[in-house]
């Protein structure tokens, strides 16, 4: 499975329950990556979407410990139950979409992370793991800088390295999604 996330220079992802910045180019990127795929998110992230409802054109899976939570889509009350369900899917089709709580739990199972890197410090109160400080992920590629609404950003892709193995071969293997 893959994680898809937008981070600022401190790997911040949100503040006061909201995204850090409105970047149409990043929303387009997110849509292009996830359309027709299965996306996984926490209850708080779902509630931050327009109308608090799942995004169209994607199968959405939501996690909430409240069994009566009406997500308008498939919902799980535990990480284990959700993972069991995801086991039935090709890892390349599954995108972990946040927020911080969900990224933290699913990152150990992600083979690839698609990271939009936003320049600047946006005063975040929720964070993604700094992948540059981890030795089990490797930066595969990074786009040039783009600018929109006075905000500059770029798209980066990280792949998990096979345990105990470095180099391109391990990174390519991780692209299979696991
Ligand atoms: N920059 C980005 O790419 C990006 C992407 C997504 C979100 N965000 C930001 O991230 C922030 C929200 O993150 P967050 O960590 O506060 O919330 P979250 O991860 O979206 O949702 C947390 C909720 O998910 C449910 N949950 C978590 N683990 C569970 C488990 N194992 N079993 C069952 N339910 C579980 C719980 O819901 P209940 O309380 O209902 O039990 C928990 O309160 C917002 O600021 C949002 O804008 C940023």
C-alpha cells in the first residue's frame, strides 16, 4: 500500500483539524493518483472533506472506534479489522490518506510514500514521520518546484528499502506496493 500526504518543511500536515494550505495543483495530483482506487482515512479526516462525506470516484474506508458512526462508506472500528479487509486488495490499489493517527499506524505497511513537500513552516499541530531521518525509506525522485497562490511545492516519492538491503534494487522492489 502507499501513503499519500502533503507536508510542510517540518513534515507538518494539518493545524486545528484543517489542511495547511490550499494548493489546487496538489488536489489535482491527489485526484489523479487516487481516482478509481481504495482510500483509507480516519474519522477526523473524513469529517474535514466537503460535506463530511467520502470523495466521489474512489472506494473509501474509514476508521472510527464508534460503531454507530455513519461514514457513508465502509467503516472499521479497529486497525486489525481494517487490515484484514485490505489484505484482499492489490497493495498498489490502496492509498493511506491520513490523518496523523492513521498514517502512524499504517506507515509500517506502506511500500511507497507520495509526499507533496510544501516550502515553509505552516505552524502545524499534526505531523507525518520525517522520512529523510529514517533509514528504511529512500527518496526515489522529486519534481521541480512549482508555485501557486504564492506557495511553492514539489512532488517527491519515497520507497521502502528491503530490510538489510540498500540501493536501487531494493527501492524498485518496494514500488510493487509492499
Ligand atoms: N496534509 C495531508 O496530506 C493530510 C491528509 C489527511 C489529513 N490531514 C490533516 O490531519 C489532521 C487530522 O489528523 P488526526 O490524526 O487528528 O485524525 P485522523 O487520523 O484523520 O482520524 C483519527 C480518528 O480515526 C479513528 N481511528 C484512528 N485509529 C483507529 C483505530 N485503530 N481503530 C478505529 N478507529 C481509529 C478515531 O476516530 P473516532 O474518534 O471516531 O473513534 C480517531 O479519532 C487534520 O488537520 C487534517 O487536515 C492532512
